[in-house]
C-alpha cells in the first residue's frame, strides 16, 4: 500500500493507527486523536501534525484536517518508541524570577529544552524535574504545566514556565494571541541599506532535509505556518550586523530561517549556512579572524533578550531583560575591536 511504501522509504515508525468507523461524523483530526489517544494531549498532537507526523490515507495532514468515514489515520515518528517519562537530573538553571504561578529562566546555550529524538535526557525539563523534586504540586510530566514556549538548543536567553494549569492556559493564550513582547539580539552576515524592516513568510519543513525549515508559498505547502519577524539594526560592523528581532509569531527556527531568506544568515548558524565566510576579505588573515570568532561563539549568534507578558493572576505587566550570554558578548566585543582597527 502507498502509506506502507512511504513509511519504509522515510524510515518512519508507526505509533498509532486507526481506520475510522463508517458512522464517524466529520471532526478535526487533532480532536479525533485526542479522543482515541487519552495519554496524549491535543497540544502534542497539534505539534506532531505541524511536524508532518500525522497522516491520513498515506499523506501528512494539518491538525484541522476533517476526519471522514473509513479514513486511515496514523501517527508516524522518525524514531522508535521511547519511554517519555521525564526523570530528574541535577542540571544548573539560572532562575530570573519565580512566584507561585510561574518562573522565568535565562537558558544557557547548548541546553535542549524538551526531550526528543537524540536528546532523551540532559534537557531543561530534566533540570526542572530536579529543581522541583521536593514540590509535590509540580509534576513536570503533567502536560498542563511547564514550558509555555521554546527556544532552540543553541539559543541562549529567556524562557517562561508555568507552575499551575491555570497559569499555563492563560500564558499560552497570550502567546497564541501575539500579545506577548519578545525580542532577540542576533549577529547576522552582511550589512543593511535600511535601518529596519519586516519579514513575512510562511514556514514549513524543507522536503529535502526534514531537520530544517524554509519559507513556503502557502498554496504550495498548506502545512506551512504564517510567520512575521520585525527587525532593526542595532550596530553596524564591516561585514556583519547586530540586529534586534521582534517576533509577531513564534515558529520553529523563525528568526534563523527569515534572516537567511532575506540574505542575512545568522553568524555561526551551521544549519542555515552561517558557518561559511559569506562576506569579507579574500585573505588568510581575515579567514583566521572569522575562524577565531566561530571558536569564541561556537553556535548561532542568537540571544532571547527580552520577554514581556501580563501576569496570569495579578494582571501586572511583567517585563524581563537578560544580559547577553558570555560567548555572545565576547563575539560582539571582538567585532567592535575589528571595526576600530578597520577604520
């Protein structure tokens, strides 16, 4: 059958399969699966659908696909089944703020946020399980509490965690309605003629490499999600620029993909071409300088700088601003010194 051929060719593992009853009324596939997979939340099913892991009749479908009688519905993952129980691990975390409803942390680069294929332990959730090991009210395995949003493994900066179901529902709604305030600082390749701009482009997985994303025409890929990034130049260097990016939406790899899309990959971003020497001088001395920069900050130069939201209980406007990670700060200092000598 078609779906069996696709599964074999992509080395996917079937985690769930159901042939829909003849009398089934039309229903969204995420709701259908939530009803038939009681151990999995609807939110996780929607995330799986966004990643192309929910299939109907041999093809990936979006979470709003309407299930019909006799449809074959599958959940397919790129890895074999794994025990998803999150275990406590003593991993340091930098708590910026905490109260009974929520906490804000400043995540270090290199720390994976959530367990997944290739990173089943050593994550932020394992660290939180340890941090709250003596708090009977906080169970990190409960999907109704915990992470409200995510940032990439090699991105440093601010993250918001909900400690109660009520707080998570409220904060998640603020993110959904785009009423939160989030800004990132990034060092990108190239210089800009303008001082600021807006990038609009729907994001979806790249068919040639499922680990990265690209900008799609929504008609070409209906699974792609609308994404909007506002940017402005903070500081100019000879061949790179320090920019601020404000997110109107929060898609996976959004800043990294959008900046590459307009010809300015993030400095040091291996997945999106940022570890190539894209601008500068054709000299061995300059090449060595850039390689030294890559060693100082061996990751994409991206830091989640600010985070603003309304407190779910007190209704107070909360706003946090985090200092750059040490490697990011050292990288900017090196470019400032280079610029002074360049002039």
